């Protein structure tokens, strides 16, 4: 697959190198404090009206079958750049395939999600799961560790936690969950005040995030907030893979929330053939597009 990138992307990548320095400083602060908040001053300038089309994808969760369908759909959209907003792996059968495919897209940025963050950090010494959800996470983590190279585990666990820059003159922030946390939950039906907690800089006009597996776009308090939904396991009642296309032209912004049909039976079959732990939850998630992981598995009576 070939997706054509504009020369404008080269300028964005130069800015990203500068941004990475700030993110490294943030990591140092994060290690000394529970605070996750940071501000990087914007230095916006118009790109002369160069049209920019950004594809925003997130939360593949090891579902390479869904990701392949989205990549195929991207061919017809011809984005200038691609951003990935985290949770590439965990709870799906093909984590290494997802990593390889995302890397092959040469994305503008790949942001760390809460599950990516586990790698190189989890589990801590002498830790034992104390809840059903923690048991699920541990089994998924062990499954992925057996299938992801040590090099890629280090890469996942140390991805940047945000993107903060101007895209065609539009001050833009991107995160997995929010500027303050990898696990904050702000749903589409949140109040405007709750929506306003996602960003770090008051100049921001475009905020992109993932994590909640609910696609939406909302305008409020002077900025556009877009959640691209989940490629691998949507939880918004529509089991098609979800991603977003954002078109920028100077200060004008247009958003498409795209849904892509894929072979769900194939994804479930792969999970079963690979003996993925807790495959029944994965199957429920794919078939119903609802969050299944709070359900407690019932013992089988022989």
C-alpha cells in the first residue's frame, strides 16, 4: 500500500523533533509527581493555505484484521499524514502484526496508550491480581509478551504521551485519553466543562483523542474535540472499525467519522486458533460493540 505524503509533512516532522524534547522533559516531571499536566507554547503560522488531510486512528488492541480493513479504506482517502493515538496491542490475537502495520504507515506520530504503557513497567515485583479485571489484564499481557519482540516492547512502553503543535496554522493537541492522564474517561455525552478538561493549552483549537472507544466530534468553548473511536473494539454499538479523517485548510476544519466493515468472523477465528486467553470476551466485544470486561466468567459445571 502506498499513501502519498505531502511536502508539508516534512515540516511537521521537524516540529515533532522539537516537541519530543519537551515530552522528554515531561517524562522527568512525571516520574517525580502524580501530575500529568504540561503546556508547550504554540508558535503558529499559516502554511499559505496548503490543504492538509490527517487520518486519525487509535485503539487497534491487537485486531490486525480490522486494522487491515482500515488501511485499505485509507487508500481511497489519500491522507497527507497519519496519527495513531495509542493502545496498539492487548486483548486481541495479533499484537505483533498491528505493530508492524502501524510502523509501515510511517505515521506523523504514535502516541502511547494506557495498555502500551504497561510494557517495561508491569507487573511490579511481588504484584498479584486482586480483581477479575486485573486477572484479565495479566493474562492478556502475558499473551502479548510471548508474541512481541523485546525491542518492540521497549518501543511501545516509551512512546510519547502527547502531540502538541500547529497543523496548517491550527493549534492542535493529541492524546490517548487527555493531557493529564492515560486513563481519563471523557465520553461523548460529557458536559462542556468535562470536555474542556482534555486540553493543556488555552490556544488549542483542535483536540484529538482515543481511549473511550466511542467516536464523536463536538464543538465547545472555542475548540473542536474529536474522538476517532476504536479500530479494533468499538464500544459505541457499531461493530465496524472506526477512525477519523480531519481536513484542515488554514483555520477551516472538517471532520469525517468513518466506519469500515471487516471480517469479524476471521478475527474471532484467529483468536481461537491461537488460544488467546479470555477469547469469549473478545468475541462479545466484536459482535456487540459493547464493553464486556466487567462480566465475571462463570465456572463450567461438569
